[in-house]
């Protein structure tokens, strides 16, 4: 019978320098800019002649929240 060596798990990676790694967390913590997968999906869909009301609504909501965050940051 072969012996299987099981190593102890390594420690988890250190936290990223940016605490707001989640786009939604960053958005609600006042970030003026975030990475936008929703907008990317919407743009690609439009290039292919497609759209979806849920994606469009999500993009509009995030756009609105980002606009508010940018206004607060500028003040």
C-alpha cells in the first residue's frame, strides 16, 4: 500500500491593498469607479443586436449609483 502525504494547508493570502474588492461593496462604500462586467455584457450584446431588460436595468442602476458617488467625491 502506498503512503499518501497530506500537507497542512497554507495560510490564506493576505488581504488585497484595496479593501473594496467586491464591485458591489465598493459601489456602496462610495467608490467613484468600479470594474463593470454588467456594462461589458450590455455592450457586447448590443454589438450582436441583443438586449435584455434585466441587464439594462442593472446597468442603469449602477450608472446612477456611480454618478452619485462621483458627485460626492467632487464635493
